[in-house]
C-alpha cells in the first residue's frame, strides 16, 4: 500500500480527532460499541474489509465471518476468519438463524437481482437486537461521468463504471423504506456527504487529476456529491426469524 492509499485508508476506516469532521460513518461507531468477541458477517467479503476496519479501530477481538460468490477469487484467508462460498442469488446464507451481532453488506445490494431476498437473509442471520449495515451507490452516482483516468485502479464515478452493477442505484429514502418495510428499528439512512469536500472540490479535483491520485479523486468526488447511500438499522429484540417484507403505502398521494 503506497503512502496515498495508506492515508485514505486511515481517513476512511479509522476516523480520529480532526479526521472525524471528514468521515465518521455510523457503521464504525457500531463496531466500536459491540460486546467483546462479537460476531460480524461480511457479505461480499473479498478483501476482508470489515476485519481490517475492526482491527484499525482497536477491535481485534471480534470474530469475523464472510461469504462471497463461488467464482470470486478469494485467497489468503486470514487466520481465524471463517469463509463460506455462497451464491446469494440462488442460495440462502450458510448460517443459522439469529447468529450474528452485526451483518454488513457494503456495496453488494446493487449487484443482485433480488435485493429483498438479500436483505431478508441479512435479517434472518442477525441476532435480535443486532445491527445491519448497508451501503450502495446513491442516485447521485448517475450525475457523474465515467472515471477519467487510472483505469487499472477500478475506481468509479458513474454508477455505470462497474459492469456488474444491476438494476438501479439506491437513495437514502429507499434504504429507509426497505428497513421500515421489514419492521426494523433505529433506522438511520443518509447520503455520505461532506460540505468541506464540496467547498474545496473545485481545487482538489483538478489537483488530484493532474497528480493522478485516483483514490483521493474518487474520495473527494464521492463526498462532494453524496455518492454513497448508507443504512444502519437494528433488528428488534422481540423478533427472531420474522423477516417478511410488508410494503407500506404512502399516507397521501
């Protein structure tokens, strides 16, 4: 990892002090609050990102589990990490009901044809009173052009930069309604937007383009427009495996 990537890694995944002004996602706050030896499921675990984030934030005690598609190139599985291959389009998650303290599906839901099935499975394997965290490209990802350089880095500006994206982007409203329709509680949905990134983007984006700093260019653009939609919500403590979707009609038309 080069110096720029290491800087971005600490900024995005281990906010401290002044860096919390730029990035302090609710999912990291939840990770820090989990009980000792809690269990986290990383849905789409290539790269073992949730394990890395937990360690960066002083939670090496957390037990990590992960699933990914059988065709994914999953290698160098860390010691103590429990990995299971799973085609989430066709199969249920290979874990029992009410098993995890937290279930994370970061940039997964935009890749599946049946997002309700995916979310239902996240709820099923989550413990009552456990947390579910989702992140996906928002409708703002339709505003931007394709990433203009560093193609080998697989960075994204447009929703269409990733050929495996399916269907539609997600808004913070659609994520809220998704959680509400499954009867979840303590629902917090938002766009990952930062006013400082917006103010300084006319200076930073040309600079990072000239210097070919792809990750910083992507980070600034995403923050400046609220590119990511994110959800953190809790499974009610009185619900076990009751994870049926019930569409809620608007109060007025």
